[in-house]
């Protein structure tokens, strides 16, 4: 595939009104649940390793 066949643009003005801001997306409910679960798991593993190690 040549470079002339590639149809890709990083211009975000095309979807500016359709998508929330990056800050709203970063702190969305779904990502908060995901990151909360990851952080909680890390804390549990750290506590277990400190107590058992």
C-alpha cells in the first residue's frame, strides 16, 4: 500500500462537537472503575507481600 492510498488524519476538528473533551473522557465513569480496580489490586498485592514477605 502506497502513501497516497492511506486515508488517515489526526485533525480532531472534524469531531469537535461530537465528542466530550479529553478531560471528561479521561475521568469518565467507566475508566474510573477500571483504574480503581487496578489500583485496589496493586494495594492488596503490596499489603500481602509486605505481610507475607
